[in-house]
C-alpha cells in the first residue's frame, strides 16, 4: 500500500510541475479578437489580460456612443471567453480531463 501512495504522490508532483510550466506558457499565449467587422480589435493573453485594444477611425467617426460601447463590450466578452476556453483546453490536457477546482 505504501508503494501506491508514493506512486500517487510522485504523479501529483509531476502534474503540479507540468501545470506550473503550462501556466507560465499561457501567460505568453495571445488571442486576437475583433468585433463589428473589425471596427474593434482586442489582443488578450492566457491570464485574461487585455494586451491591446484598437478602435477603427470609421467606428469613432460614427459618433454613435451606444454603438461604440456595444461593439467594445462584444469584443471584450468574446476575447475573455476565447482566452478562458484556451486555458481550459490546455489545462485539460495536463490533468487528463480531471476537474480540479481553482485551476481554470
């Protein structure tokens, strides 16, 4: 029985190391998202940090505050969703599909 526990501990340590390396890698992964036919472009990383935001001159020249806000909101929500999906997918590969609370 002691061998089984040692084996499980070793596996857990290996998974922890892999997850730590993956988390660092995910910080550098970036996703580009656009909304409004390219009127708003967002770059986000695996930590759900927005790296850049671009609003086209055409969008700004509409002077339609509500349209600009809605387009921004759509792009931001899509960027966060895609980043979360990327992280969940990458973590699932490391954990073998185990749902470990607090990792995603």
